[in-house]
C-alpha cells in the first residue's frame, strides 16, 4: 500500500483541496491481489491498488466517452506467427500504473484513501489530475496518451487494428508493437532497435522490462529458437479450470462432444423443482472459463462451446452433461498447444478453410459457420457461430459461410499488408462446388434468387482477384471440426492440419 501511495504521489495523481460546499465526491477503496510469478521459481508478488468507485460517476458530468480499444487476439497470433517463421526477437513490457499516465478532462473530486488521512487534512478531498484506476474514462485516456506518444515519434498506427503500431527502420526491416491495455509485445529482427524503443518508452512512462515474451493474457509462449518453433499453450490455466469444477481426476475422452448429444431447448427445465436444482450448477461459469481458452489457443473447442453456450439462460441436465464431457476432453488434452514455426506448414502466405453444417441448430434450424485461417502454415484465426438467417438449402448455408470467411480474409489480408507482407490473392478453400460456382457466376436462377443481396458482395471481391475460392475435398478440410461432431479419426486429422498437438 505504501508503494502504491508513493507511485500515486510521484505521478501527481491528485492534489488535496478544501472540500467545496455542496460538492459531490467519488469514493475509493483498496484492492489486494497475490500474483503468481512468470516462472515456477519466481516468487509470488503481493499487490495493492487504490481504485476509484467509478460506478458512482455520472454520465455527461464526470465522464463523456469511455470506449478504449485493445489489440485483437488474432493480431497477437499473427505477430507471433511472423516472429516464429522469421525468427525475430520478441520482448514483453508492462507499464507500471498505466492509467495514471492518462490526463483527465473533467474535474473529479475523490475522498482520501483509507489509512492515509492526516489529522490536518481531515476536511480535504482529492482533486484528480490523472485517470485513476476505477474511473470509467481511465482506459480511454491512457490509450489516447499512448497513441499520441507513438504517432509523435514516427510510428504508424495500423488501420486494421488501432492497437498495432509499426515502423520501417533504416535496414528496411519492420519493428512492431502490440498494446493490450498495459501489456506490450515488441518484435523485430534487430535487437538494437528493440532496446532503442524500450529506452524511448522509459523516457515517457514507468516501464517494467519482462525480457523475452513468456506469457501474455494467460497464454504461455514456449519458444525453442534452435528448432525454430513456438508453442502457444494454456496448460496451467486449464489445470486451474479443471480443479475449480472438480474434474481434475475425471476420466478423459477423445473428442470435445460425442455424437449421442442431441441438445435442444426441449431439454431445458420444465418445472420449478428442476430449475431450482439447476441453479446450483455452475453452468455459465464453466462455459465462460472454457470459452477463454477457445478464443486464445484451442480451436478444437469451438464447435462444442458454440453448442453448449446456446443454453446459458436455462440449462438442463443433458446440457450440463455435455459441458462435463467437454471438461473431460480437456482433462486429456490440457497440454495441447498451437505449434508455430517454419515447419508448421508447407503453404506460404495467408489461406483459409470454410465449412458449414446445414440446419445444425435443432431448435431454429439455423446453420453453423466455421472457418480457419493460416499464415505461413500457422493457425491464426478461427470461428464457429450460428448464421443469422435460416438457410433454405445446403448451397445457401455454404455460400453464407463463405461470405463470412471472405470478409475475414479481406481484414487479414489488409492487416498483413500493413505489416509488410504483400499478397495479391488469398485462397479460401471450400468443399462445396455449388457455393464456389455461385460465388463466381453472376447469373441468378430460380433456386438462388431469394439469397440476400448483401451476401453477393463476394462476387465483386472474387472478380477483382483479391480472394480466390478453391475446391477442397471434405477429408482435407480442417474447418470440419468447427461445424459438426466428427469421428475420432477425422477429428485427429483436423487437429494435425490445424497444428494443435501435445508438447
């Protein structure tokens, strides 16, 4: 607590003033946390943080704009894939008390922190000068301050992800910086440039140099530069998840969801007794914990979690059995990770795979879209989600899925282009010949005239040569595991193609 107060005073976070008559103040409180070390040998850290009670702020008076961007998980994986393939240096930094660097535009009065009020200042309040943690506008003010600093010093803000910064150095190479609130990743081929950027950041902000990147957002980065590999894993996180839900000693299974699970709303509780019984089950917590692993490093969970998350409001016993099945799958695969590196795949550049499951939703008969994108053979993006409209044919379902994949391909193509990788055409592989034909042929016939006009934008994209739809056999499409329950052999094949394996 003393260290926190020292840091706050050092940054001139507030000044004590006599409390004005009829003034309204924002409260504050102390938050305590024990943080694990980055490695097993590193000791735990005891951290205290003073936080303003932002929930008492008034919109339009104490704050106006609150939105603050963070780097996309896909952007992080793209940078890590480039780092692994090009054998770049990769360092991590942390900004100490990042929000305190933001400047406030409003006059906010806060009560003095508990335990640090002197007798002579009992009638005083804190007039905030910096964006203290807890204030609703603090993340936005910090981002604006950091963005201004980077742009002023010659770094370019990526137009496809505003938390990605890059600069072309004298040798013609690139240096990249990714910002996720107060965590940063810096990548470059030249160690001297990274050190120069660190000194530049230290001159303006209070930084903590964490050295080579080992862990970010709970994702472990295991790198072997001799073999040219990088593994992204959440093994420790999943171990905690299994312990939290009492599944540490459960019997493992080999697929995330079995074919005998036919989940629908008809299995939701129908009596008050059943509803009361299910309120004792941590259904939403379990799904949420696994969802975090899925969005970072575990694409194999995407389809199963897409199914079980449809029943978050009123889950039934069968739904809970399916969630426990997914946890049992994690028990046997918690040490799985994404493998990046030069040997990850033979295909250079960016390419994608797309698939759909026609009318897979048993309740509303909506179809499921699934896609994967690889950069130099490294899986960097995936998605499994229900389509917003009911498809009337398998062709329409596949065509709708292809539209979503093409939209994502355009975004990824723009991102890697700004990061220095030029690619004229991105191949999107689809196992539906009819969808590919429809995407290339401008003619409309009776069976497809009802398809929403907005889905036909991919025809213009394909005609320009930016995206190319390519036929792929179903057996060679790794996106199959994102849309349906597949056999064990097929699932293992999809995992191998996705570069997800035990390490």
